[in-house]
């Protein structure tokens, strides 16, 4: 099991005591899919000076790059294809193995459009991108999001069912304990989809805080993950109050609860 943290390479450059195994960056900030190769290589040089790898990246699509086409709205297929292929090529260069597909605004189903049709389009996009990703040694994981962030693929259960249909493409699944808590989704819903799970995000429900700030118990989620046979990566994705001071205690609390689950 690897334990990591979601933040920028610039934030962690000043740390002296490193207790996490990897960093999870942001696609738009680190890989710069619509930025220049020169700017991306500046980021690449910075990360190669670090004592730990960047193994995952989230924040895949910007809000102004919607992926669901309707009679009233076309999608920019050329821009989307170039964006995704650049993301995957640069992810391979950086050694990133996991790309998180959350992007709640970009994948939101427009009002009045049939949900089944929107779900089918998202499924087709994910299958296509995942087939491209395999050529770069990358897996794309679908992130179920809270109802307040998007109106499509909110639970682990419904997201897992979709990913199962396109599993041969290489698509996989993420579970986020914060979103699950807000959606009141039972931790046991992860168990049937254990073979699909490739990434996990954690934070406390209250204020999306770092583990330990409010003393919330993550062990029911961890027990379900263990029952599902999960042994990949867990990233803290939270709202930090004082990053340098909170980071190592949060990691220690995360590891303690994982061991006790």
C-alpha cells in the first residue's frame, strides 16, 4: 500500500521531512495539456529534483471543455482529442500511472437531456481515452462525485457498473471517502468492485478536513477496501489549514486507521 498527498510540486519543495510515498498533482496545473511543451518541461525538471515520484494526477478537464453533446450544444471534438492525447503523452513522460477523471462540471448532464444518453456518451469517452492511455502505461480512473458537484455517476455502485461494461478498454474506478460520506453511500458498496478499484481519495466529511482534524473514523471504508482486496494507493485530498504542520500528523492518522481497519 502506498500513501500520498494531493498538492502541487511547488508546495512540497520546501518540506524537509517527507513521510508520504508519492505526490498526486493536477493535470491542468502540472501537465498543462493546452500549454507549451517548454512550460511542461519546466515542471518536469522541478519534479525530477524531488525525493519522491508524482504517480497520479487529478483535475482532468477544465469546466469549459464539456463532453456531453446535445441538440443544442456541440462539443469541440478536436480540442478534446488533442487535450487528452497531450495529457497522456505528458503523463508518460512524468512517470504518472493514474489519471483521475472527476471533472464534475465538464461531465454534467445538461438540463432536459436524457440521462441515459449522457451516460452513454461519458462511457464512450472513457473507453476511448482508456484505450489510448494503455499505450502510455497509464490508467484512467472514474471518480464518483457528490451530488452537489455533478448529476451523473455519483456513487461507487453506479460508476462501478459502468466501468465493468468497458473494462477491456483499461478503464478503472476510484473511491473517495469524502464524496461517499456526503452521498450517504455505504462503505460496503465498494466491495463488489474491488477488482476495478485502482485509486482512493480520503478526507474527513466535516470541512473536507485532513484525517485527524475532527477525529472522524475512516475505518469502515478501509475495512471494506481490505475486504475488496484493495492494495494500491490512497491519497489525502483535503482542505489544508496549515499544510506543513498538518501533513505528517494526517499521514500518521491515515496509516493508523488503515492498520486498525
